[in-house]
């Protein structure tokens, strides 16, 4: 028997100012397939979604939009490759 580990993702949502806002976001996200928990930290705007499988970022953004708010796009950090050397300068010579 194969089991899938729970997945967790945290998003920043703009526009939430009160408990009703947080409840609207929680309610919409809670309807997504596989979602088992939604936790909103109102002061920071952070929303943590836990699911019993992979979390679809586009579905999360759509559910948040349906509630009347917006997910801030996540910044992606590119890590240097081993061949890039220090400060991404590559080989100098």
C-alpha cells in the first residue's frame, strides 16, 4: 500500500483586514480537492494550506480570487550551479 505524504504550502494574500476576510479565504480554500487544513495569519497575510497530495498553486490563487482577494506571486530564488563559482563569476583566467 502506497501513501502520499501531506503537502503544505504558504502564500501571502493581500486585502484581508478582519476575521470575516480570513473566514472567506479559509472557506474557499477548504473546498479545493485534497485540502485538509487552512490556517490564516491575519496580521502577516500568510495563508498556509495543507493537503493530502500536491497543492495546485493556480487553484489556490483562483479560490483566493473567488473570495475577493489576491495571492502575491512567490519569488523564486535561483541557486548558483557548482560550475558558476563564487558570486556567479565562473572561471576567471
